[in-house]
C-alpha cells in the first residue's frame, strides 16, 4: 500500500514506505520469482474499497505481504466473473487458484491500508516493480492480517475466503516500457456469525490503466460483471 488529489488523499497516511510513482523504492524490484523474460514493464498495484459492509467499521486495516501473478498460456480463455447486484465477486476457498503456475512477488516490507479511508475513489499504492511484459490471468493479494474495529467499538473477525490469497479474476497485460496500474477493489462482507466478515473482490470496481512512462499519457479501462478490459 504524493501529492494530494481528490482520489489520493489517504495515500502515504495508511500505507508505509511508499515511494514516488516511477522511482525505485524499498517496495519495488524485489522478492520476484518465476518468469525471467528480457522484455519488462512496470506493474503498479493499488487498492481501493467499494461500500459493501464497510459502514460497519471504524477502521479495517489490511496487511499485505506481496502479490501473486499467473501468466496466461496460449489458448487459455478469459475468466468469467459472476457477481451479485453490488458487483461483488462472491468467492470461497475453492474459487481461488493456488497452483504452481503462479509467480510470487514478496514486498520488502509489509504494507498496510485502512479500507475505511479508501472509499469514494481514494486509492493507496502498495507496490511498484518491473515484471515480465506479457498477459496475466489474474492478480492475487497476499493478505496476512486484518484488524477490524466496528463503529460500536467491538472487534470484528475479518478473513479472506479459506485464508487463501484474495484473487481478482481479471485478465490484464503488462506492456514493455509502460506502466500498468492494477487497482484491486475489495470490501468486507458480513457472514452469518456475529462480527464475522470475509474480504471479497468487487469486480465492477477493479480497474487497469496503461501509462506511457515517458509521456505520462494514460488510457483507462474498467472491468464490469460481464466484460474485460481490452489492450
């Protein structure tokens, strides 16, 4: 998990050790395993929060240790995301891909983001690094801990489904010598037990943008329940 703007007011307040976009920092270019292709692009990972049940919380601090990426294979079809009326991708443990085909990229330092502060378009940058320039099937967040405090002062139990990585079923591309910004939108969703919540991806709010590093001209495409962003 800068300069002030309407969509970045919480950046730097709730995410630790964030460098300027495009600069080498302690969270970038480290802990990478897997594909070693010579052509690379920059992948910036951001997080944000759609409403869901976040109104129940005084604070909901998520600790993220790294990301998982799965390179696309030739002929592999795009994932279809089934969402509820709020655009939430209802996942359980069986829905999360934990295969060996993934690449793990560990952060130099764990990043924290308070989802309560990431509403109304606010985002936090949690990582930026060079990765192989190619198509990817999905991005997963390696969430190690969530501390939730409810508005009534009580503590909430907040987990990912089956304690598996939080998976954004959105196919995207990392382009050579460009910056790809992947914004993962997720929210706590209350379950049957009192004060028990699961973090769930919000497919309709997950967004990928592509930016030329030299000209800083960006084009943005967003996912919906039925479509996937085009290059």
